[in-house]
């Protein structure tokens, strides 16, 4: 019996030693794991930096390319690495349409120095040979320029007063919108692509009446014969040529009198090319 009790005590002491060793090992492992996690968090805090979202090249872009949205992307850039003159997504519209002045590799940050200040071709490059570009304020043609786009087709009508009547008649049909302009400081304007003759009509109508623009479908290029504009001068009643009355003026030539047809009000020396009347009168 005594032997049995001693054996049990020996086993209990051995089990206690194993249990203690196991607990000590687990505690040591937990301590090492906690220490490693603490160090990782500390390293992460040390490596954390503020970032800014900037516009970068989405693909390789060659110099001379006109930028559009397909060429660009956005990336988060660490604050210490953000260069001056870079674009954030809210200001990228200032770069769209600009000409790239140097090559960009994919991922390169886009700078304002990379884009030319000129964001479009000169208006003269848009005008075909023999055509004319006429720019009018949008307010003068009763057009809501915010609804118009380049290459839209419009019909122009002129309203004026003639012999006490208020008249409205077609002026030009199917006029193409060449460009739109204006800003917060300057009023909106519309540039039309017209022939030289129609440009003269447009300027004359602007001075003599009120213009109204009506938008037509881009595919509708048919000119209505029923409303085809006629001669603007006749339309406004200014094509009536005044009849110049000529009063006979006697001219003395020593021994005869000729009657020359001279317009009223003409004075001064008479040139030899003045036509003379066929009737001759003897001088007294």
C-alpha cells in the first residue's frame, strides 16, 4: 500500500513538472507572438504617410498627343512625393484637350508643364477654303448656347418692322455651328460656318432686325423651298433704287448753247465726258 502511494506521488510530481513546462512554453510563445505583433504595428505606424490623389498617365503617351480621358488615370501618391503643378481629379478638365509637350510613361504624374496652354486649334483651321466664320453673341440670336454643341445645324430667322408691320422671315437654313465660346467673365458666343454671301446677309440682318435660331436634326440637310430665304435687301424693303432726276443745264460754248444732263445738286467744273442733249440752240 505504501508503495502505491509513493508511486502516485511520483507520477503527480512528474505530471506537475510537465504541466508547468507546457504552460511556460505556451506563455513564452504568446509573449513572442505579442512582441512580434507590437513591433509590426510600430513599424507600420512609422511607415504610414499622408497621400494625395493625383492624375497620372494610364498608358504610354507620346509628345504631341491631344489628351482625353482615356489617356489618364488617378493614383494615390505619398505626400512627400507629390510634385508641384500636378493635377487632382477635380482640375483635370483643364488638361483635357491640351497638347502633350513631352513623352509620358505609364504611371508618370501629369504636370501642367506637360500640357500646352492652347487647348484647341485656331478657329481659322476649322474654316474651309472659300467659307467664312461669323461669331455672334448668343443673346443676340435668342439661342440658349448651353444646349448647343459644335456641328449642330440651325435655321436663322429675322424679325423686323416694314411699313408698320412686324414681319418674320427665314434668313439662312442649315447653318453649322463651328465653335462655342464664352466664360464666367465673357458672354456666350456662337460661331457659324457660312458662305461669304450668307455672312453678308447675316451681318445686315443683325443690324436691321432681330435674329432667332432654331435647331434642326443633324441629319436634316434638306433646304425647304417654301421657306427658302430670298434677297435680304428686298425682304427688308431696301431694294428700291432711287430714281435720279436730271435737270437740263445750259452750257455756253461761245456761239452755241448745249443742254447737258446733269444730276441735281452737281456743281463745279464740268468734265468733257458729260453727255449733251441733242437739241442745239443758237447763241444770241
